[in-house]
């Protein structure tokens, strides 16, 4: 058992005790308790004896190293020298002994950078652009706290950020400028919060946090989001006809930048794009990427994998409406790899000369109202419209509903069921889907 001795001239008691060794021998140790009061010194001496005895009998090099580090921590604590920085350094060494890997202590900013780097290896370009924008906005909102410890972020911080986005705050304004500008929809604010929450969930999975500050963060009710409106059958027919008139291109492309053949090719492709959007419910980017390999004129089906669900390997097989079959048969089928819309396949979805701008020009040239629901402001919020190319997808489901097609069939046509359900379709079910699509009127 530990005993106490005192050296002349020293105010502190010395702990003396025997430590058994792994080889069966004992070793006499004498260590200062750094305590001047005898009762406190004895408590410290017993603690030191227990720690040293455990370390002395530990087997394996790693165990001995671990107990040495613990001893350093105990000694530093006894001396009142165990600062936060020292404690972190000792814990990092202890974890390295245990796992072979150094423990990292992240700030909010450094973890955000690592998380985005990992995500970029598997994430799609558009998704990464969104993650980066939302996380960067959060870092700006956090200000100096972004360079603080990751675990110091609170639920209140994330809620305040989400609410600031809702009130129109932008990262270009800086955290100090919290004056509400142009309100954004609750759906947009929720998207920001969800992406930031993903970053903290990953930190939990890595063992960096015990709990996420975003846990149980309530979603804002999304009753202010823009409701998509639909096109009438007559309007769809008008757009198909109007897209064949090259004049609409004057609003998108500079004069003299394309010859008549190129302009005519765009017109032909856009007629098909609109028909595919209306009869197959395909999104704009998916339409542009279609190839002849996606078309089966014998079975009269269109088979493709939407980019939005590509991770789920969800492939859709949509029966072709007779009007769309007629348009396809009027083309010159190429090889499976050749694009269905060669004049549009290289165009981006967004941008001044992108596919969205082209469709808007077709709508305006046809005199079809986009249904403006919010005005845009310079340097602020974007304008919002209730009708765009995506409204063709809504028009499909609405027209089918008006034709008394069941919800189950409508969901299958637009791809709202799982890939497993789709792969289990029987020949009879395909005919059922085909009959449902044939109920759509010709435009």
C-alpha cells in the first residue's frame, strides 16, 4: 500500500509504493503528489498507485502506452495544468494508440470542406453545386463561429440560419446585415436546412459528434410554395405547332449565329421534345438525353432512366401515344447511341441560350401565359412562374385523371413506383398502360 514521505525543504508529500511488473518482479516508485495537506496527499497517492499498478501489469505495447498517456493526464490534472488544448492533445494520442489513426479536431469550416470533398466523389454536378452553395451560405451566416469547434454549433444556430434564408437573407449580404429582403419560400429554406443537416449527420457517423444540432429541427410548413399549373390540350397543341416556326429562336439566339438548316433542326426537335414531355411525362434534361436506343417502335414504348432517380437504378418503360409514334416514324431512326434530338442534346438546361430559355421563347411566341406568381428583383429573388416545361408532366397526370385513369396507372406511367414494381410488369399490365395512354387526345 502507498505510504507518504516528506523531503526536507519541500512543502509536498511524496507517494512511495511498489508496482508489480509483467515479469513477476516489483519496482519501487516515488512520485510527488503536489499536495501539501497529508489527507489530500494520501488520496492522490492511492490513485497514483492504482494507475501505475494497472499500467505495470498491462500486457502488450499498446496497453502500456495507453496507461502512460493516462498517467500524464492524471499528473497534469493534479498540477492544475490540464488545459483544454492539453486534454485534446492527450486524447488524440490515446485514440492513435487505440486505432492507429490520429484523432482530428474539426472546426465547422474544416469539416464542411472535408464533407464536400467526400461528397464530390459520388455526387452529381448539379447536386454538388447545391450542397456547396447551401453550406457556404451557412458558413457565412455563422461568421467567426465557423472557425470554432464543430461541437459548438447549436440547434438555435441552424434554426436561425434557416429562418434567415426564409426572410430573404443572402450570403452576399454577410451575417451582420439581417434586414429582411425578399422572402423566399419555406420549401427553399427547408432545402438549405436539410443540406446542412446532412453535413452534421455525417459528422455523427464519423464519431465526431454525439448528437446533431439539426436533430428534431422542425420543418417549416410549405404552404407558400408555388403550385404548378397545367397546360390545356389546346395549349400543348399550339406550342407543338409554334415550335415548328423558326421565328421563336430570334428571342434566344443572336441574329446570324445559325444557318437555316440548324434553325429548322431545332424546330423539328422541339416538336418532339414537347410531345415527349406531354405524353411520357419526361423532365426537360431527360428528354434532351434520349437516344434511339430508348425507343422501341415495335413494342411502341419509350424506356429510359430519369436522372433524378438514377441512383436507385429506376428505369421507366412508358407506352407511346399514337401521336408520338407518328412523329417518331417521320424521323430517320439512327443507331441506338444516336441522340433522338441531335439539335438540342448539347444545349444546357439553364442559361440564356439553354433549353429552358428556348421553351419560354416558344411559349411566348405561342401567346401562352407563363402565369407569373412572383416578380424578380435585381440582385435579389428570382421571378417565379407557375408554368414551365415541367408543367407538361403535371398536364399528363391531370389529363389522365380527367379521362378516368386510375391513380395507380397514372403513378406507373410517370414513374412514381419503385424499380422492383416496374420490373414485375406483365404483358397484360403493359397493354393496360398502353390503353390508358391512348386515352390522351391528339394535339
